[in-house]
């Protein structure tokens, strides 16, 4: 299958390609994407201030592709699909049988090496990560013979010392067991890795949403660090879009959110300028009249003098449809109950309705003016979550 072939899922692409949405032509196409070219950078620092969802599912942790598909299914609190994920496969660790040595000690002196196959029956899982060694009767006979011989020469106690290593761990492990504590059914177990809490032996699958304009978070991702040296690699999530109308609604919602964010920043700057003008007014009053006035008095005077003209452009982003009741076809339908939200107070002007919609980051509202013929709707404001309602519901030709 060729790259750029239209697709609905990864199964329609060749083994070396993934299905991915193209934001320019608004189609899902097969792209030559793999773990290497999806790698964005390294996040070795703490990611708790990122917006993320983690999974404990064994399937999601089992492979890069499964973690990628987990990320594809995630949305943030505003309904935007996640665009990045962190995947780290755990390192495997198993018992290095060649490093396993068992000694019989008198005090600190080694008096014998005990070959595993001669003195123990061995039971291990298929990966040699968990092994159990069960003592044979010959072990106790050998110990007893040495104990009788040694007791005549010294009072030092006898021990069994077990030495071993686990692959991918740089530790030499040792276990010492007094012979006096051995029972007839003596056995010992070795589990690798020894340090189960070591991060390198724990897999990670975490899905992120990072806003394109959030430069602070992007700076935390080390894009120059190579993949094979990275402990916490971040990858792009190749998104698949199955419903184009929902995608367009989400783009509109995101743009609306960003516009509201800019408006809040503009309002904050206006307030800063207003405070500066008030401080300037205080200074002038002090110079001209030797009068100390409060900040509140200065702000009131500045506002009366219209030092800063508040040219509110918040209405410019709204498209208004007068005499169009978009609520009538859905308000009594139970399936749309969760998509309708009523503002708890009376609203008396369209300007006030727009202001409230902006403050609540809403994208679609219905306002009934105070002369509306039905009292239950008069001066009422409703918000509709249009992202969960089919566009056909709002077809004006059906009203």
C-alpha cells in the first residue's frame, strides 16, 4: 500500500505506515510513521504540571502501538483530543544463572562450593525472572558430615551464602543463612529485578494534551536529546478523525477559547492602564491642590473623565441571528438535556448576554429579550453545547 492512501484506520495501511489525519486536506491518509519519526523529545523532568491521563492496563503498556492507540482515545477537559503521549517499555531482568554461586561457610571461611544441580532442584518461570531452589536430601547429609568434623576443631557457626546477579542490574546480591535455621523442606527464591521499584523496570503509558501556544511546557521537552538516551520519551499522537463535523466544531471551540483568552489579557492590560492613570491623577491632585485622595476616588474621577475609553470589541466575534429560536426543537427532548444549561439569573440586554457568554467561555447561546411573550422565557439566557448535537438540528429551514 502506498503512502498518502486514504484510510479509516491503521489496518488499511501497510505495516510501516499509520493512518493519520491531514489538517490541510481534511482527510485521513496512510503516512510513513514509526516510533523514530514520531519522537518529539525527552521529558526527564517532572510532568505533574502537564495535563495528562495515565493507564494501568497491561495491554496499553505492552507495546508502543497500543499506547499510541490509548492516546488517540483521550480528550482533555475542554473536549480537545490529546496530541502527545509518553511511552517507555520496561527493561526486562532475569536471573543470570552463570552468576549463581552457593558456598558453605564456617565463620568467614569458605569450606565448600555447592553446585546447584547436585544439591538443589530448580523451578523457574519461562523468563527466569522468578526462580525457586529446593534443597535435596544430599545437601543435609553433606552439611551434617562437615558439621561433625568442624565441631571438633572450632566453635564458629556454619552458614550458607548465596551470591547472584540479575541481568540489567549492576548489583551483586548476597544472602546469608545460618545452617542452624535450615529445615528439612529448606528452599530459597530469587526474583529479578531485585529492586522492583527501579523506574527502568517499570513501563509507562501516559497521554498528554499540550496547547500549541503553551511555550512554557514545550520548553520542558528536550528536543535535542536522542531517543535511545531518553528515560521519558514524548511522541506525537497521529490522530484519526472519523467525524469531520465534530472536528470542525472542536476547531471552532478551540479558536473561541483562544479569542476569549486574548480578551481577558486585553482586559487585564486595560485595568493596568487604568490604575496607572489613577496614580497619575493622584499625583496631579497632590501637586495642584496638595490633596491626598484614595485610589478609589482617583479611579472614579478617571472613569468620569473618560481618560480611557472602553471600546469593548467582545461583540465582534459573535454572529447574531435575530428572531431565530434554536431552543424550541430540543428543550423538551430528554436526549439533549445534558447539552442545555440555563443561566440562573435574569438578563435584560443582549450586551449583557454576550458579556456573560464570554466570561463563561461559551460558544452558542440563546437569549430571550424582556418583552418575550412567555414569562418562563422572558429575559432568560441559555447555553447549548453544540459540539454534542447534530448540526441538522439547527437548520433554520426546519423552524
